[in-house]
């Protein structure tokens, strides 16, 4: 019964990941018609389905390195972790503060494991958080340099080609890293440690449905609210975020694609003057990021401790 509930929660989580992440991945190129939304969503779905067949180390980090969810009660704790992450992200989004679902998941997993009495690896959690902080900073620095090069040497036609390359790099990076949090939940629910094509395909389809629903809102937040954006900014952010996130995937470290893209947009905006960055919106999103992990950890810890206490009565 616990596994059935977790499978249902895993499916819902994949849909919400599409709502939260999919639109953000398409947002940077909205001012360039090179990659149309329908084509972009299809590319995302294909990448999310196929890339984990070749590498799913980040999913294993979520499932096995942060805490011992294979122990008795692990399925219940994982369910409570995902529910807590979804609750925190939904609450912040409802208040106009979009945040990182990956941060929420890391907090939820850690808190739920502690609340249920499962073994937690402080070193792995600290390492994941360190990479999570570094990724948007690296993305911002790379975009700061890239946008200068693009503006100086690229024509409008050339920029369109770079946009195609950047979008493909970004979608590959998401499927190799951030997107694998969806597969990790199914790993715990069903007890596998590889990447069966049936489940990667299921995750991809559910993710695509969520992206269809979430594109308008998520796209507007990143493409319009963070900076006064021009096409070159979006292309630089795609390329920079893709490189940063793939580098983290090589180290098996999960990081947030949306945070990396946001860092890239801010870096690209600052390259042509800090006045392009809407600092109020940036501060609002940054505050949401800082709140997400502790809120998810606290909520999941409380839920896990409560449910475990009730099962022992």
C-alpha cells in the first residue's frame, strides 16, 4: 500500500516538475522564434526519456546518497518528503515567489529521513548544497562573458543558430541532472536502481503535460521579470546554465536548472550594465530560494515524526 501511494505521488511530482521547470527551460528563448514552444516541449520530453538510459547517477544521488530510504519505512518517509516539497513550492508560487523544486526536494528528503529516524549522510547533503550554490554563480559568470562575445561577433542569423545549440545543451543538461529527481522517486517506490525505459518514458510524458500547463506563467517570470531581456541575454543564459549543470552532473551532484538559468540571465544582464537587472524581482526570488530548503526540511521532519509516532502507538 505504501508503494502504491508513493507511485501516485511520484506521478504527481513529475507533473508539477513540468509546471515548475519546463516553462523556465523554454523561457529564455521566448524572444527568439527559432525554437517554437511545441518543438521545445517535444525536445524536452525526448531528452527526459532517453538521457537517463545512458546516465542516471544524479537520480541515484537523490535516492541513495542523501539518506537511507531503502530501510524500513523509507517509502513512507519519501512520500512525506515529496508532499512537503510540493506544498512549500506551491505555497511560495501562490504568493508570486517562484522557487527551486530541487532545493525543496533536498530539504524534504533530509527532513523526512531525520523525522523517521533513517540514516542521513551530512557530508553528502553538504556537498549537494555546495554545488547548488555554485551552479547559478558559475552560470552567471559564464553568461556575463558569453553575452559580450555574442553581441560583438554574432549576426541575427548566427544568434538563431546559437539559440538552437544552447537550447539543446540546456535540455540535455536538465535530463542529465535536475530532471532525474523525478526518476529517483520511482526508484524508491519500486525498488530499482537502473533506468527502465518504461519509467523514464512515463516520467517524460507526465513532465511534458506539466510543461504545457506551466509554460505561460514560468516563462513570464524568467523572461520578463528578472532582467530587461534581449535575445542575446537568453542565448547566453542557455549556454552558460547548460555548461554549469552538465559539469555538476559529471560529479553526480543534483542542482537546479531554473536557478542556473536565473543566474545566467542576471549575469548576462549585468554584462551590459546593472540597470538591466530588476533587482527587486531578483531579491524576491532569492529570498524564496533561501526559505525553500529549511521550510521543506522542517515540514517534512514534522510530518515524518508525527506519522512515525502514530504508527508506533
